């Protein structure tokens, strides 16, 4: 990350604010990718309490997801607390501080058919505010054909969509009357500005928690191992929603309505201060 300076931060932050997503090239060294790769293998061997296997029995490949393991998997903890990830999130969100929300690991083995359904993240989460983002980092090459896709500008629509289940794309039960069903993006692709990239290991995507996105399966002969770290900024507040929450409330969380600063969501980076 040493190659990034104020001009780069401004450009990335402006793209993030305009489109709801930006691609940062060469953000992470091989060393950090190796740390995460060890963590992913540990996670696959020792799934956590929230682990999901989305591929039906007998179908090709494997779509695996798990989250909130950073306190038990040392490689994840090392990356989240000491890599450039928190500063990247803070610079792009233009926040003076950054809290770790959680990590989410998504592995699609070769030949996996299951797509990641169109959704946006914040309606699932126990956080309110505009400074909420994800950093999506793949440990493997990702051609555009298998890259997550984003609906440019959808974070500015002022709409919150009902959380969807990854296993079958059905809606989760939701008690919030302001939530509406996710639009059928694939049926009307020509109506949207869709963004995706060819990505090399070390590149990452930063996207707003209200940006609509989805992802194809993995028909390639190699794995697609991705680690998405979730981050919050100055204006974020902890909240308990009516109905479905993912991740569910965490031990050590602050009182509802409070800033995120807590054992569950530590401050990892501050402007002008080393991590």
C-alpha cells in the first residue's frame, strides 16, 4: 500500500461515493495473501458455528461460507488488525476512525454452479450509518466472468431490500415494513450500469453496504477463495433489527444506539495514528 498517496485516496473515495464500489489494484502483498490462505484452510478444516455449505449434496464443486471467526483463527486476526485493510476502508469512506465489524469467507471450489444472489448487505447487519463498507479480497485470479457484479449507484437509491438466503435465493422473514423485495437484476440487465473487473491476487474491491451486488458460480478449473472484511466508520451505530440478523448479535457488543467501539467491534485504525 506504500504506493498510494493523497491523490489516489481522493480518486478512490470519489469513485466509491459515486458508484458505491471501487477496485484497488495491488493493495495487498503476497505475504498477506499467504496469511489469509492459511486461515482459510484452517476455517475449512474447522468450520465455525455460522458455517454454511450452499452446494446441494451430489452437485459439483462446493460453495462454502463462514463468518465471525477472527477471534478464534489467528491468521484472520493478524490480517484484520495489522494489514492495510482498515486504513483502506477508512480512506475510502473518508472516516477518521475504523472499527472492525466482522470477516466473511466465501469459497467456491472448481465447478461450483451456485450463484451468490443479488442483495445488499446492511439490512442483514446490526449497524446503522452511511460509513459502512466491505473489502473483498480474492486469494486467486478472478476473471471478470466470475467476479462479483455491482449495480453502480444503487447505494444512493434510498431503498433497503429484504435480506435473501444464499442457499435458495428466497427472502428471509423480515418484520421491517420499509424493506422491499430485491429487483430481478438478471432479467433487466440492460437497465442497469453493472460493474465488474478482471482481478489479480492482491487487488481488492471496496463497496458500500447498500450497493446491490451478486456473483456467478465458478466454472473455472481452480478455486475462488475470497475473504470479505466488513468495516464501519465515524457515524456507525449499533442496532438490533426486527426479524432476521446476520451475523446475529455478538458477545461484547455495545448498547443499541451507541457507537460501535467495543470488545466485539474494536477500533483498528485512526487518522494520523499507527494501527
